[in-house]
C-alpha cells in the first residue's frame, strides 16, 4: 500500500515515515506545495496525507486541483489549526478525512487503515 505524505515539517515527516513503514505502508514524501500535484502523478499513491500549510501552495488548493482533475484517491488532511472553518474548507475541497496536530501514532495509523481501499494488498513490514 503506497501513501504519499505531503508535509514540510521534517520532524513530522520522519516520524510518520517510521510509524507508517512499521505498519506496512510504502511511504513516499514531498515537501513543496508548488510541485505536489506532479509528485502525486509521479508516485501514484493509493492514499495521500496532505498538510494544510505548505510552502508555495496550500493543501486546500492542491486538493481542489486534484479533485478537479477527477482523482478520487483518499486524502487525509493534517493541520495544526483545527477550527471548524478549516474542517469545512477541507470538506468542501474534497478531503476524505481531517486530523489535527498533534495526533497520536495510533490515531494516524487507524485513520489511514480506514482510508485504505478494500481491494489494495497489504505489504508486510
């Protein structure tokens, strides 16, 4: 199962890479909002974890463009701002799920397992 983590904070990226890899995910990472759509096309992930606040382009903009292209890949939006307005924007943009930082390792793993397409194979850690 391939997940693309689009996150600009190196500590969060490395922590999530470790946790998700241990759970059997193949983890690709990307840190720049301006080139995120190209990374999505290149990596062809089954699930995307997308930070809201990225350099050069917001996660909301990226998600709106991704959905406008017809992509239905599940997207978990991450943000340090958990106001209802942000949840509403994520939903309007086409997010499948929304999670605020900080989050527990168990919560992010459970959220991604729930987003995993039912026909996708599971990779052993």
